[in-house]
C-alpha cells in the first residue's frame, strides 16, 4: 500500500511500483472520480463520502485479485488497520512524505489542472495536512518511509519491498480460519 498526505507523490510513485512489482494498480482517486461523474456528485461533502466508499472498494478489489498496489490517503486509519490486516497476502506500507511547502505547491498545481475533485479552495489545510496526515497508517505490517522531495531510487525501493514482504510473510502467525 502507498500512503502519505495529499501532494506527497502517491499518484506518481504507485504506478511505477505496480509496474516494477508486476502487480495491478488500484487508485482510490480513479474510483472516486468515476463514481462522482456517474452519480453527479460535485461538492466537497459528496467527495468525502465517495472517497470513503472508493477506499473500501479498493481494498475489496485487492482482496478479490490476490493483491495489488493500493494508492490512497487512508483517511479512516482505524478501519484501514483492521481491514488491511485481513488481506490474504503480504502488506507492506510505502509511506511518502515531503516538506509542507512542497505538498502545498504540488496540491495547488494539481488543483489548477481543472480536476473538480481537488477542491483546493474548499478544503482547509487542517483537513489536508492536519491530524495524522504525515504519519503512516502503521498496522501490523512493515513500513518503508520514502522522502519524495527529491528523486526516489526505485530499484532500491523495490528491492526493499520484496525483502519486507518475504519477512512479513515468514513472521506472520499461522491462520486458524
């Protein structure tokens, strides 16, 4: 799973990870946008509700497909910790971060791209970057911290992901179900 605050680079890094790992890519914002257009939702409150629904759908799709690279902000962390722990495969979190000034610049540039679901002027800084936004979801899985204000060494990141996934699987308790 790829996590991090808005503007951290999830939409850039997650597709590259999926390609390198040979896994499907599931993106919350893609599901959310599709639902919003289909249902005619165009306000921030509707966007929040669709975001929660899209995140849940994302995890269900990953479970049904036997794994994927998941790209989401993971707003409901308690739900994410509980549900992601139940996935059949390895969960490794790649948590992205950058300085707040960089996040603001990236978010503003994305909002200016005419995508109505960024709603940059309608979301407060606290909603975007407050609370636990800079913290990993940190469930019962390894977390790899990645700073995205500079270049990311994809080869090293993929190698570390593969090691963490193998370690995670070998130390996971036996399932009784």
